[in-house]
């Protein structure tokens, strides 16, 4: 590969001496921790986002994500290493550009690359020789080459010579204190060998371990495999939950017993459906791309069908619980505990709790929610009509007024004993009531 020595040496020298300026495009759950990591690593770091409120809060040293402490942001701002802007013309001033933008599904469960494409089109006019560009957004194999490389080269820049293009999938686990942004091994695939070398240098400057792979397509499929693995296994245990329920067996007890096997078994847990940006979405990126090659990914799609069916199952269990009290679903007051998709975070992306809200509303129930980390539902494309709805208080008078309490997500800061005392009946999708006395569980709870 004919690389440009001047551009190559310039970039590597800047990375090695920490004179490089790092640009992070998209300051959400992936981009913001990455920006903090580079700033903490001694690099001048500029965060780019179209949301002026996010950039304003960062420049003020504030955090808008629960599990990211404000002092980690203010430390970078005070040191002069971290700043944020909505001005994409400043892309020309950075040496590395890392794209961390959403890749959702459309209403037909097909990939929506509009955020990626719009972002690429916004940065291309400001690119210059010597820069390294990395895409981190989860997507199907071939996206980096088809959407990013093609547009960069159409602008007259030679990939692998003038600029370096890589794909490195994000591996964030929001709210998990065991993993910081930089101690998770970083998979990197380059469009050319020179690109891989540049990407490895870029990420190796702050990440503990780099896992180089032979192409951007391999790196793209690696991310999909990681999340398809989880989706399929969660689909399996969700299906087993339905079987266990029909047999009068507690699936949570079964999983706990199976988990004692020291080899060949990894526990996965059932729930009201899949949430978060990755697991509910990523498998469909591969099934969509596979159709281009005439392949029907039946196993993956079946798991998706099972997981998407869980909210309907939960509503049916709630109807059963209300019937036990001689109450109909239509007209009953239902309180859902937990709007975030996982415990102890404020991340409500793709949360199945939203579909539960929709289903209860459609059934004629009066549905409210309590979540200390999501005090008010924020505007979004998918759930615009719920925007502004507020979390109800956590107190005896409020909770006792509902015919049914549904635990969709359980945060550790909540008190299950208080909930059991205050509520009339609980339907539990997360085994939060597992520690209650058998008498209370029998009288006041139902697993779903």
C-alpha cells in the first residue's frame, strides 16, 4: 500500500506525543464516556453534537447522564482538555474523528442509517489530509466501506494514503462499575493495513488492549455477533419462562440451580422484553443484510419474535392477576415500576416499558410509572406522545391507590418491602420479590 509518509508520520507522531486533537461526534451514552477518556488521557478533545443543550452542559462541567459523574466532565473542562460544540466546521481542526451516532431500526425493522449518513455528509466538507476517521455505531458488515469510504473518496481524499478509515465497535455497558471505557478490549478493523495501523495507534493511546482484525467488515460483524449471542440466549430463557409458568415452576429458581454448574453454562435472565440500543436492534441489521445474499436467518429471527412477544405476555399475566381480584384490565389503575431498560441507570433507549405503557393504555387501563432515574419522559421520535409524563411519587398513599403494581425494571435504590406493604398486588418480571417471605409472595405477588 502506498501511504503518504508525511501524513502517516504526522498522525503517529501527534498520537505518540499527545499533541493530537480528538473529535468525538455524538455525545450520548457512547460518545461522552469516550470523550472523557481521551481528555483524561491527556489529549485535547472536542465533542460535537447537534444538540446545543448537551454541548452547553458539557462546557459548564455538568452531566446529563446519571452514571457519568459531573466531576469527570468538569475536570476535563477545567484542564482545558475537553470542550463541546455544535459547529461542525471545527472538524478540520481535529486529527481524529470518532463517530458515535445512533443506528436505530425503522418501522419495518430495517436499518435506519440516516444519522450515520447525515453525520458523514456534515463532516466530509471539512476533512483534510492526515486525519483518521473511525465509525463506532453498530451496523451491518459493509457499512464503513459503502457509506463512509465512498463519500470520503468522492471528496478527493485517498483512503489509506491521505486519510485513514477504521471501524471500531462500541462496547459500553452503561452503569456497570466493573468496566470503564478504557479497560474493555477494543476491536479495530481498518480499510487498509495503513488504516489499521492508524486506528490501533488512536485507540491504543487510551485503551488497555487492542484487538486488531483483518477488515472493517470483520469488526462490524463482531459487534453483531456479540449482541446476537445475547439476544438468542435471552430468547431461549424467555421461552423457557413461558414453559415453566405453565408447569407451575419458578424459572428463576431453575436458573439459580443451573448456574451452580462450573462449566458449560452461562446464566441469562428473562424479562418483559429487550431494551437498550444494541440487543433489540442489532440482530435485525444482520438479518436485513443476509437477505441480500439470499440467506434467511431463521434462528436469529425466531429469537427476535420471542423477545418481542414478551410485553404481550406480561400484560396477559397482569390481566390474570387482576382477574384474581375480580377486576378487569379495562378501567384498572396500573403502576409500572421502572422505565429505564436496565437497573440503576437512566437509559431508557428501546425500553420495553414503553411498549407496556402503550399496551395498557390501549387496553383501557390508567397507567402511570415510577422511576427515580427518569423523573419525566423526554421527547423522542418513537414515544413523542408520552413526552412530559412524570414519575409518580414513591409513598404509601400514592402506591396504595393502584389496583396493580408491575415491576418492569427494578433499581437497587427502591425498597421491595415498602412496595409489598403499600401495594395491593404485584406482578414481577425481574424476580425483585424473590426475597420476600413465602406468605407475602403467595398472597400479593405473581411472576411474569
